[in-house]
């Protein structure tokens, strides 16, 4: 469906329009346009979501453009400023007036080649507005969905700004004003720190937040949940949030090394500024707003992109049992890789990740990224022999490119590196951008070294360049130390996963390791952006003893639940192969669980406390459930009405034993089966920092 109408609405008529209760927002817009000339100056323009629960109001009656958002008739975002500031043309904000506007409506659905949901519904109303200061026009687009809103700026080419006019953005004036911020609870991590999003999330009153990364999730006093983020981040700086006074969150664009925020030209679009809105926490998890605001697939046929599960030469390095560099403890050897491939083939894993295979890891690799070669292997790693061996066993080698933050050095070798991998049948590559201080090293056109943030405009372009170059060779990219996810996996489906939060490795050496609430926090914060390669599945939970600081602060069953709760189209069985041999009965769930889904439903949960997910396999038969909790033991009743009402299922239940506790008894578990149907409910008893994993197998 596509409807177009003049949407100019005068404030003075709002009281008259309120009496027209039987009219939808679209009908109101059509009615107003029949009364008034488009030449009249509009004071307020409104747009509602398809279900009419969300209403956006755009006004210029304060002498500048401001927007407001109501949810169920209550204001949740108070009047908030809009605009941009440029080095050459100054501020486009104060003095902006509404020049014209119109509304369109879309009701469609589209298919993901892989994902947590195969078919995505796209139903929204769009308000397009031209703002002007009398000299320059600034276009603004608002999209209203039932699960939230998105808006973006577009500075079109015009008489005052002819084609190719260079522009430098020095500030973005966008605000998100939240009333009664002292009564709102926020879950957040700091922005532009040294550690590339890899922090434990903080819980605080919203007015205690300083600068924060997005997704930024918070709950109002009435229980409404919101998350501020952005979608389709391309050729622009990442938006972080700066609280300037209580409740006023201002867009804070990550700067270049010279202080400029964005270097662009007339005709540009900003990313979408997004606000996901829900009555309760699980509503955020069931939102597809970010994906819907991205462009469709630009790669054409992507049948070569394969979700799956893998093992890897990785965890041993974090435990100091192996080294990335060469020597007697070198992990990435021909013999060791073949051993992992044997294990993968035996238990039907798709691939083996190998880190530390290429020259450059010797010495302080954390700081010597300029020493890496991406085409020359160490002498004890035979790339052709390994890939040939894997091909015979049906196991692919998963490649690895660690840049240590030296991106100019990597770019010079990138084409040859992908050609080498393509020649040997490598179709997935994990990239790494570890960089001390959180800043990337590059050399400009004059050969001068500059340091840039991971989420500045320069690196936004570098990450995407890596993905598009890989696509030319039918290679998928799993980015670690990445730019945050903004839904570009829809446009570039070979961007198959990424890190962008504290992963499993912090349990091996972090101080502190990941807390029991960490994986109960991620679904409502980081995971709202998209898939994460968390690397679950550690079975030796305390290699240094239960009392050691560095250990996994979960039960064994929670490690299984992570495969359902923390979505990624590629999932790692991260532990050493020998540790799975001790618990082959529990290991069966990792072998069975898919990574590509027909549909996903968040059934229950509260931010940082607990979460329950159900996902249906892509073949539309079996369902899987994952439930996990923080340090608090709890009981959760789950209705099974998501199951097919016409089928019976065998529930294969992996749960904690009666004496399970992550601190003292993490290996106490029970595996049982029972026959169930959609009419049944299950009572889940979750021990401290534990989980339950269930396969519902069609009978």
C-alpha cells in the first residue's frame, strides 16, 4: 500500500481535529489538506504509527524545529531540538521553519537470506518535511513504526549548495529530552573509552549518565522501555549521547583526529536516529526497527553466505596454553589445525577458526600491527594442505586477519589476502582491530600518522570497505573490535556477525571477568543492534579452581542457553575439544541447535535480570528455547503456545540440578525428556547464574 497526502496541520485546528475520533491519522492529514493551501506556514505537523500508539509532533513555533513523541497519549520524549552545524555555512537549527510536508505509508514484508527471523514485516508511516531558514532548505524524514520511530536529515543539492559542495559538520544539535530522568533507569556503557564497547553495563538513574554509547536502553517510571540507537551508519560519524543537563541527551558525533565530526558534501543523508519503544522489556527484543530502516541487499545472489557453527584454535591462547606467535607453544600449526578439523568433522561442525597463522604475531603484536603479513604463513602452518584436508572432511578453514589497529597497512594487503583465501576455499574471515587507547592508526595522503576512533567517520568507511571487498571474493566477515552494528547486515548480508561488547575471553583474563548479569543484560542493550559473536560454550568453567577470579561465572546449563539467547548466524563451541568429551550428553545440545531461524520470540524477561527466548528452526519444524538468569535464582513459568497447535513435541530439557550454583556447584545438571504440546506450560527453576536449554522435537 502506498498513500500520499499533504500533511500540513495548523496548531489552531488541533482542537477541531480531536473531535474527529473516527478518523485515522492518515484520514486527518487528508482532511486538513482539503481545507488549506500548501502556501500557508505550518506550525505543527504530526505523524502516527500504524496502530496509532505512537505520535510524533514536529513544531517550529519556538523559532526553531523541535519534535516530541507521545506513547499511549503520554509524552515520553519532550520537545527536543533538531539541526546541524557546519564549518562553512554555520548553524542550520535556530530559525528553521516548516516550509512543506507530506505523508506516505508502507505496508510490506521482506525476506532475510539468513537471520533470527526469515520474514520481516515493514509497516510504517513516513513524514517528509522541508525546513528552511530562508536561504538553505534542510529535509527531514520521520518514519513511525508500531515498535518505534526513526528520523534522519538530508541536505539536498540546491542553489545555495551546488553539486559537490564540500561540507564539514562540526556539531549535530539533535536532542532526546526525557522528563523525570531521576525516576528513569538506564543501562549503559561509556562512549569513546579505550576499550571499544567492551565494558560491563552500568545500571543507574538516567540523570546520572554522562556520555554513553548506543544502543542506550532505559525504562521510564511508568514501565515504558525505550532504546536510542541509529540505523544505516554509512559515511558518517557514529552518534554517541552526551547528557548536558538532567534528561537532555544530545547527539555527540565521534570526531576525526582534526576535530571535524563529518566530512561530506551537499546531497548527503545522515544515518537514521532511532528510538525503539515498548510497553515492556521484551517488546524491545521483538523489534525489527533497525533492520527496516536499512536498504535492501545490494550484493545480489548471496547463496554463498553460509550460517553455521565452528570450533577454533582460540581459547587455548586466552588460557596461556598456546601462543599466537611462533615457538614451542604455537597454536596455529598444521597438525593442531588438522586435529581440530577431525573433531569438527566427527561432531558435524562447519568450520575451524585459526588465529595466529600468519607472520607478525611474534613480539608485542598488540602494538606492532605494521609487522603483520596477511599472505605469508608461519613455517609450521601449511595453508594449502590444511584447506585440502578440511575439504575432504567437509570442514572449512575460517580465516583470520588481525590488524592491531594498523588499518593503512592492512588495506594495502587486503586484496591479495582475499585472493589467497578465495584460492583455497576460505569463505569466512574473522577480522580484528585491537588498538591501544581505543584509537586506530592510519597514514594520511601526506604520509603523516593519525589516530582515529573506532567509531569515527574514517573507520566507518574502513569497516564497510573491508566487507564490500570481501564480497567480491564471496567471503563473509565477522568483525571484532568493530564499529557498532546499525543493521547493515540487511544491505550487505556477508557482514555475518561481529563482536562489539565484552565477550567470553574476559572470563579467562579480565579483571573483573563477566558478571552473572552480563549475558542477561546484553539482549536488551548490545543485542538490540544485531548479532554478536560472543563465543559461548565453555565447559571447563573454572580451569584455575572455583575460587579463582578468572573463571566463567555461570553454570554449565547457562552456557547452553546462550546459544539461543545471544543470537548469531555463526556460533562457536569455544572450549578446548577435550573438555567436551567430559560432558558429551550436554554437548549434544550444541551439536543440535541451529544458527539460522524461521522466527524468534522473546517470551519473558527484565533488563539485566533474566530472559527467555524461543526460536523456530529454518525448516519450520523444531523449536528451541533458552532461558537464563543473573545471580538471582528464580522460577519462571513459560507457556508453550508458540508451538504448532497441531503437533506433539518431545521436549529435550537441559536444566540445572537441585544443588546447582555457579559459585559452588556449576556442573550439577539434569537432562530429561517429556512429551508436550502448545497447550502446556513448563516451570523453569533457574539456579544462581544458570540457564535452561530445550529442544522441542516434532514427534
